[in-house]
C-alpha cells in the first residue's frame, strides 16, 4: 500500500454523503465526519479515519496507521485503544514469522458488529451477515421459482435473519441492513422506483424490511453498491477514477468513481452503463430504447449457447473457458463470444472517452469476454485514449461470484458506524424501526 491510497481514504471518509443510497433510520442521523474545531470533533474524525483504514485494509500495524494518517504514535495508540474498547478492532499477537525488525502488533476489524446484506435477484434472494473488513460470515442463497415480490423478499429475509440471530454469540450484534437492488432506487427514501426484471415498480422495500426486522435499512442500486465495494476493498482501492461494469442475470449494471467520489448525478440515477448505446439498429431494451449494451450482451444467450442451465449459472465461466480450452466450443458459441466482446468494446470506448478512467473493472459474466477476447477490449480502450501513454487505461477483473454486491450492500449498513464509531454504537443501543 502507499501513502496515496491512505490519503484518498481520508478524503473519502470526509464525504460520506456522496454515496448514492438512502436510509430508513431507526434513530437520529449522525452527521458525517468532518474536521471540526473542537477536540471532540477532531477525536471523532480521527476515530472514523482509523476505523475506516482498518476496515478497508483488513489488517494494519500501528506504524502503518501512523504513516497513513499522519497522526503521531501516541495518538494512534489512544485511538486504537478506544476502538478496541468499543469492540470494533482487535489487537492481535505479533507475527513471529516476520523476518526483519521487531514484530508488529497487527490491528484487524473486530467481530462484534455485523451488517445484514440482502440482494434480491430474478431467481433467488441472497442474504448474508457481513463483519467489518468485508468478511462474509454465513451467506445463504434462497432459490425462488419466479422473481420474488417485495413481500416475498421481506418474508424470506425475516425467516433467514431470525435463524441467523438465534445462533449469534451474545457479544455480536447486527447494526442494520443494506439491500442491493437490480433496479432504480430513490436515493431519498429507499423506494425502488423500478426493477424491470423483478417486475417491481414504486415498491417501498426499505420501509417494509425495516418494519419487519426492527433495524435501519438502506437500499441502493446493485451496481453502485458493487462499485462501492470495489472502491473500498477491491481493484479500485488504489485509484480515484474507475468504471465498474457487472454483468448478471438482471442485465449489465455499472458504477463510476470519479475524482475519488461515486458519481450519482443530480437525482442519484447516474451510471446506468447498461443502457449505453452499442448498436443503432439493435434489440429492444427493458428501458424502452433499442441497442443498449444490456439488450445486446446478455448472460442468457451465453447460457443457451453453452448449454448451462440457469440454476447452474455460477458454473458458466468455468464451463465456457473449458469448452474453449479443449477446442470443443461450438461455432455458435464462438461467434456469440466474439460478437458480445465487440459490442462490449463499443461501450468501453464510449465510457473511456467520456469519463477518462485509469481503470476498468469487469465483473460477473463480462469476465468471460475479457478472458477470451482480451485484445478486442484492450484495443478499443486504447483507441479511445487520444493522448497515448498519458491516458493509459487498464482492465482488471472483479473477483468471481456475486460477493462484491453482498459486501457492498453491507457497506450501506456500516456507513453511520464508519462516519462516527462512538456515536453510532451509542444511538444503536435500542434499535426500533420508524
Ligand atoms: Zn436500455
């Protein structure tokens, strides 16, 4: 890690309001961490900064914290001590395997607070408890025969949550719920404005879940949530300008980090990258237009061409790569992969020109296209950078699976804690839904 990354983290924590999400709050809403004039505000800001760094790096020594924050050693010791008392971080035994110098005490996120992460999809409801540091504790994928209604999501999550809470140790508690929705979410009150693949319109999911669980609930678009996970833990942690594209069952979603901030637009709906025009005479899209990226490049077509059933979609990448490696991929599958890669490259060229990112992160089934046709995507991205080396853009792959969405959903629920650790825990003592 470098000092630059730490500085960016400090800057991001200064602006917790930039994220595109909304929250039904169970208590008074704490303000974000800002550097204030009095001692208490400074302490709160510093606690927030140190907890944020331990959370996103998942393991740091006191010396690294000193270097990353610019605070002196004794201040770091006091702050870490306070976070240990709150149960938010642990000071671990020194690593004796360290070869040079005195072994350092490593500070890691504590297990005492958890977030409940929820991600409804067209054929399942994904639910997991997530600890600080983005550690997924016990993921559950509850399959549904049809896209779930919001009432079904509330019932499924309630039942799973009841079972999870019953088996939690006494010193662990759930602070809140973060929901990643494959659709448009009103950033003010968490209403799902529309989620076409789920058949939802104007659904007050955050309110319904909060009433059922007695916990504060935040909702946001799944791609924005995934981008947030990339910015905190993933490939995007070291850069301040990236474009994240995720291809899933519900289409292609995206998120943009620009100048260290997630782009949200005037009303919170920026970054609908799946609706980037890639073919003027293309297929009809769920948005009412034609030729959008997500109408042209679909997981469904890849499943059909490779003979993988939808309920085994997690095996799609391994199956297709195996077919190509063994030389047994059908001609229709080869043609499809080439066509999808070319259409994706059209979208990437537009995005690079418009947003000037230093990194493009591809997740979900888009990983397959990047693995099988890397030169098509690379050429498109570099053709878009008009000034050569100065506009160098790299393409990286998000980790396999849906985890960035679950980890990012949990980030929604941890937002207040990370902004003001001591206050969030004191106001959270008796959670009640509005
Ligand atoms: Zn569209």
